[in-house]
């Protein structure tokens, strides 16, 4: 089948006015929306109070097996499910993260979905949208500037310039900025010190945007952010340097979720975009709270595999929001299961190994141990998992049947092929029906650990119960920080593990369902404003780099002023 490019499909879409989308949700376009053209709007938070007495929708999270570097189509599946639920007569709302310009201009591409299951206008979605990410950059870097100005102008708080946690951010993959020296030049150019840049979506302010529940709550969280330590090792916050108020003002519009639509005019709320391997990898609580009052089903997505995004969805997002999922969709592909045998290498930008495109049922069965491990983990949270098999043209019926049988034997409530990329919502109707059935089944949702558990015990619970590690080793600095955080009263915060997405372990080379390994915590940081502790497992970077042939090379404007080359 000859499918046009994602951009071509998106640019030929028949969009309806965003007011029509709002009315489908029971929103009032005149009072609830702030328009950004005909097809994008922000939703005023006042709508939450007006909608509070409506019943809650069913809540569905879409996650995945451990992905290949190419991804397994999780965002596409989320959109496809929303469209398919509409096809079977359900009022569905999709909630997604806004993609970073880092992967958009890098290798992975955007996160608007793909094929005939996309959020549109696609160019807006993948680029500036309504400026939320730019607002985060501005707020974050304002705090950076005020911190350095405080140090230069006398350092009244006695800040230790060798113990500053707050770096600057930019929403691009730029490895040259990972480590820099500030303040070079003459005396009035600042105090020289070592620092660096993170990508904006790794900013704590991004994590706060996704977890906040009101403007006042966001103001309080930004004020609690620990940006440095004084020479007595006491924390210095954004409130201490009087930067929290101005930073919140810069975020005043960004806190409002963005309303868009799918190719089939299904409502979609797009809001926040925290990285999944560094932050919690989920869209905003505010978007979900609004969506839960505006439809029968809310379909959201967690970043990367279920050991990262879904685990954080349950233990962080659900813990904070109080929203409990009714079902979970585990996305898998035949290609990824074969790769989990460890026989094949998948390198972005290079041709797919021909062996991955040939029928090989034994390899599918061997690699399916990864899917089984994720299903076992999901059931520990008491949720009902459904397996979506995203198919490629080379997948065979024997391979698909093998996945279906293994999934059902491992406890999935349903497993079926999903062809939404090529067929839109019609290609995921059977999947949608399985999700409806799963939502109607008894649900015993539970968290993996209690709030009052010690920080190390929480880390070790995740490592042993979800990753199946034999134990955890801590760098001396990490152990010292854990003691420090507990002394500061941060013991009750949930854990946001920062690790590779390419393995259940902290070693990206270990495929399948590894065991006999230990997790190494090289460092640990506190996001006191966002409300979590994040240990760094192995070599995790907070600023990615561009490859030899980044996607940005293909993006341009044609003679008519239309965007070309964007996927």
C-alpha cells in the first residue's frame, strides 16, 4: 500500500473549526476558549469548576514494550484508539504531550502520531504550537539570570558557586552546551563558574507544568524549586532569590491546555512534554482533569516502555492527581520482539536489518519475553492490560498469532492487530472494543509503594519489582544526597527513575527480559517543586545531541510558503 508522507496526509486533512471540537466536549467556545487561529485554542481553567459535577470518563493509558530506537508507534496508537472509539459510537478525548524541538529536528521525529492517525494541524503540533515550551525556557532562564545576578551583586545568601543545581535550558539537541563556563571576560561580566545546558523538556518547570493543578499551586511549586546550596549546605530556592513570582507570570498562559483535533476530528488536548527517561513522561494533569469531564473515554499516553512512562504514570501522576486508570494498552511490534532476541541492531537513519523483515516465529517467541515481563509488571498495579500489535507490511499471520497467544497466556485481557496507521480509526475498531471491555472489568488499581517509605527502599522496590534487578548500588555522592534529602523532609516524595529506555535494565545492550544484573545509581537529584526525587541510573544525559544527518536537514519552505520535509 502506498501511503503518502505524514505531512502530506496532514496538509490534506479536512479540519473543522475548533469551536466545533469544543462543542463536542460540552465546552462553551465563547467563555472556555482562547483562540490561536481557527484550529487551535487554549482552554481556560475556569472550565474545571463549571464541569466539576459531570461524571468522570473511563481512563485509559497507552504504554509499550521496551522500544527500539525507532519507537513502536505509541503516539500513533493513542490517536488511532481515540478515532476508533469515535467510530464505535463513544465520545473519546485524546490527551498527548507536546513534542520537543530536540527530537523533531533530530532523528526520532515528532509526536503527532503518523499515517492516518495524527493530531492536526501537524506543523503547529510539532513546532511552536502556542508557545508553551518557549515560556518554560523563558521562565527557567530568568531564574538562571537572577541567580547569577544575585551572586555577582554581593551573594547575600552565601551561595556556594560549586554547588549550584540550576542550569540553563534550550529546546534543541545541542551537545556543545552540555558543559560550559559562565562569566568569562572582565569583572563586570559576572562570576566565572562551571555550568551547562539541559534541553527545555528536562526543566523542572516542565515537570511542574505537567503535575500542577492550578495557577496558585504552580506558583507554590516554582517557589519550592531548589536551585543551589549555600556554603553550609542549606538549600536555596527560587523563592529565596525572589524569582518565583516573575517565573510564574511567564507561565500564566502556558498553564492552559491546548485544544486540537485528530484527522477524524476527535478532540485532542495537547499539554506539557516532560522527557520520559529524565522526567515522568506524561501529559498534564490539568488536561486530563478537563478531559475526564468532557467525554466517555480519555485516552492518554506514557513515554517509552511501561517500565518508565507507565510506572511513573501510576506512581507519580496518578498519586498526585487521584485519577485511577481503568485499562492500559501495551503497544508491541513484531520488529521489536525480534530485536529483543539480541540478534539484530536497529540504528536510526540506516536501513532495517533484512532479517527483521523475514518470517521468523521462533525469534518472535524468544523476544516476547520482554512483552510478558511488561504484562506481569502492569498487573502488579491491578490494571487490565490490552495488547495492541502494530503491524508492518512484512509481518505474517503466523507471527501475529504467536504474539496473540503469548499475550493472552501472560494475562492480557485482549490482544489484536492495530492498522490505524494505514486505515485510521477503522483499523483499530477491534482494539477499541477490547479496551471498552477491559474498562468494564473489575479494577483493583494500586500504587507500588507508600509515601512514607524511605528513599532507598522506594528505589529498590522499583528496581527489583519492575526492572527485576538483583539489587541497587549507589555512588558515594548519591548516598550522601539521599541522607541530605531525608534530613530536608523530602522522604515522602515519589521516585522518578532516570534511565535508558532501550532496556529493562540500566544497560541499553541488555535486551529481552534480563536478570542477574544490578542497577547503579550514579547521582540523584531533588525536584522539590515538581514533587519527586530522580535518581540517575548509569549514563543518562539531560541534553541530547544531533546525529550526522538530523531531520532538520530535510525541513524547508516551498515556493508557496508551505512547510515541506517534516516527516
